[in-house]
C-alpha cells in the first residue's frame, strides 16, 4: 500500500507559515538542560525526553521512553567587566584627592562608561516528567526560568570638592522569574515520522526592578539587596511545536513559545511581556552514535537589558560510546544581534548506569566573561 506524504507536508508547511512571521521580541531563549547546553544550546530537534516540555513538546512523541529528571542551569554574560569595574571603584580611597588617585578613578569611570557595558543573566531549575501511551505522549514540569539584566542609568561621573571625591551614578537591574507548572501533550503520526505538541503553562511571574548607587555597589549581595521585593502576578502561557523525521538520520523541529504573550506587572508600574519566541533546529545522525545539531532563533528577542537583543545560533555535536554508557558533547553559540560577540564554546559529559543518567555541562568566554554551567540527574526507562 502506497502512503501519501502530501497531507503531512502540507500540515508542516502550514505550521511553518503560521510560526515564521512572528517577528515580535521576547525575553531571550534560555538554555535548559545539561545535554543541550553541552551542545551549544541546540535542543529543538534533539530533545525527546522530559525536557521537551520546555524545548519542543512535539519531541516527546518521538521517543517511547518514560523519563523523570531534575536539572539546574545558569548563565551570565559580563560585557565590559562590570563587576570588576564596580569593585575597583569601591576599592579606591575617595578621601585621597591627589592627581594620581583622580587619574585612577577617571580610568575606572571611563571603563564602566564604555558603550555596551552591561550584564545579562539567566538560570533555570525544576522537575520534568514525561511518558508515552502508544502514539500519545504526556509530560509536565514544575520549574523556574529566570532572566535578568544590569545596566547604567546614565553616564557615571565624579566631583572633587578639594577634600574628597564623590562618585555619581546608578547601576540598575531588571529581573523576571517565570515560576511555572506546565502540562504538555504530543501526538505522533506515520510511525513517528511527524509529531505535533502543545504545552499549557500556569505562570507566576516575579518581577524585579531597582538600582543601587555606584559607590557602595560591588560584586557582593549589596547590589541584589537593593533591587527590592518582587511584584507577583499570574498569567497563562502556551507553547506549540512540530517535529519532522523523514528518515532515521534526519530530524527537523520548530517551536513557538508564549504565543499568547503573557504579561506580568513590574514594581515600577511597567509591564514585562513574554512576546512569542520562535526557534527552529535540525539534527543529523551520520551514524547511530553521533549526533550533529543546529538551532537558530527566528525571532529577535529582547533581554531585560535595554538595547541588548538576543538572536542565537547554536551548533553542537554528541558522540556516545559503549551503548550510551558515556556521552561526550561539544558546541558553540553566538548572538547574531551582537557582531562583536564571538562564538562561545561549550562542552558536556554524560554517564548512564542502567536507568540512571547523570549529565554536566559548562562553557566560558574570556573576552565577554560569559560563563555557563548545568547539571542534571534523570531516570529513563
């Protein structure tokens, strides 16, 4: 019996046509999971375990395994040595009005006033579960995905009254915790050649806004204490995704997150809105134990740092040996909205002992002082 692929191709094309025009900005796409981070943040087409409830719900239906896992991940990018500059300014003796000390202060102020000096950070953690029932898959997660941005409210300066020096300027920070309970459903067609999925999320948004004086701020908890209390509000979020596997060695996926643009109240009266994020990916298996993957953001996404945008290209590879007893991962990612930012390298390692899986990953870029780290523990049957 000859099977026609035309209806499924048309459905895939329709999904693409709906998702691709969503060019609205959103909070940056956060790398969740050690396997994905180790592969440079590529996960839309490769994730079929319980983390698919975050990356692409359609991926759940591509695997028949039951999976439960805990994971935690974090990332920070310090553009322009913000923390070092704050520390150096606060270490200066402002009662010393000598020409040498004034020159040192001016040097630090010039450094922190350079264009593009700012911070962005992201973190995630939670419990993720998924199971399959024939061609159907269900999953849920209880998790927290947080993003933050730090920046100068205006140029930093100083005054000299002859007896002491005064530093003038403020460092501001915005933050948003997306505390969510998510329920995902996916269905696979044609012997798992094609799948679609949807995730509904009840989100408690904890929004932070605040600032601290440059003098008195450093790389300790003082900066974060000055942000103040969070403003709590609740919203519903919806993600949709699709995955296409035309052959055993090729998978393609696309996901649109927060298509209904959930909005949260900020302490200063503003609104933090999660406008739609669209990300697509491809995964190739030249042979069974090797996976090559690539993801790219279709949308240009805002961050919580004004003027900083995120549109990330991720590249990764995974080599497993001894029937997946060991997994070795490498990758790199680049923010295409920042021409000055290089590809940031990542790497990861996985160990499987029967049903137990332990994964770690990290990355570092010396120029932008970007650091990433992730760890996860899972049971997969």
